[in-house]
C-alpha cells in the first residue's frame, strides 16, 4: 500500500506509489537546523495518473498529535496544481470568451492567487452581461437587468452583487478575500453558467423546450413544413401541431406578425398569406432540408 496523496484525475485522495525520488538536504550547525527537500514522481494506484510531488521538512516542523505527543511533518505540493474545493464544470458549451476567463479563474484558484481569482469571477459576470447584449451602464445596473429581463431570480442577482463587491475590493482596494469566500463564489458561478448556457444545450433535442426567440420559432416552423403540405392551404396551428404548446400566446402573436411582414417582403419564401384574418397560409415551397427531392 502506497502513501495517500490527492489525485487530480480521480478528484480525491488516493494511494500512490513512488516511481522516482531524489533528495536535497542542508542545514546550519550553529543553529542545530537541518532541512530536507524531496522531489518525487508519483503514480495513483487507482487510475495510474502521474503527478509530481515536492516535499519540504526541517527539524523545527513539529505538530502535536496527542496531549503529550508530537511528530515531524512536511509541507507537500502536488503538481500540476489542483482545485482543492469545488468542481470544474464542462466548458464545452460555454461561449468562447466566457470559457477562457472561467478557466483562467480556475487556474488562479488552484494556486490560491486570491486577488486574481476574485477579479476573474467579476470578469465572468461582465462577460455574461456582454454575451446577453447588456453592455450599457455600470456592472451594478447590468446585474439588475439580468433579473429584470428574466435571466436570474432576485436572489441570484443578489449573489452576483456579492461577487461584484468582492471583486471590486480585491482589484481596487487590494483586499485579499478568504479562500472560503472564493470557494462559495465558484459554486455560485458554476450554477449560473450551467443555468444560462449549458442546460438548454444538453436538453436540446432530448426534451421539448419553450420557444421564446423568433429565430427558434422559424426553425421550428421550417422543421414542420413537410412535403405533404406543399400547395395546400393550412393554418399556422396545423403546421405547428403539438409543438404550438411550446410558444406562449403573447409570443405567438408577435411571431406571427413578424412572419407575415417577412412574407410580404418576400424574405420568407416558403409560405404565402391566403387569409390573414383566418390565419390561413399556403405552402409554396418546402424548406431545403425537408425537400421531397434528393437533388
């Protein structure tokens, strides 16, 4: 059985064995001071992942184990650096800029660069606002807009203000946050990114999702215009079928008005308006992906 160290691949403390070790030592006789440094290549006995271990100890490094019992100990550093608390989310679904800032912030957390990590969390919020087209005003105003526009609950927006405060204090006042605070902020940021950018992409195609953007409405409509509708007069409800439930009544009215405008401007080439009062259309062309012809 080897010694226990953290395995970044297993994300936990695991038994390791040493593949290679070398030592350096020294001291000062006048002060009865002796020290030793160990440099080791270690391998996890669970997953075979390889890490680097640097350990330092001297004869003044003692800790109490029992009431009258003490033992020598070493300070150990495992490389590459790892996140001691919290999780790193799957960044493959994040917008590129947010992904880059997020990963840089994680790297700052791994080496406990606390001011940089606090600034990174604040920058992530700025980047989220920019991505959602909320670019005007102070960060305080934009966080409030995230709530007002329905991206966040009121409590979630309050948590983002806490991140803003810690980030501002770190960057402007050079106040060093506690690691406990940063670990909590990581959980908040992870939750935020998962809700805003990841869940819908994971669910897309696997579950029916509410349609609240015109581009989504058009994609759904085009998907439902099939060859058997070609040349026929048909209502929008009949084209959408069961999928109509994904669109609220208020959005349906706005989407249909915009669709009618595009048909008149001939930017929509698949439908013509037969009777606007009866919401009756004629299918004049099947979208290319649904075309009945192989060519």
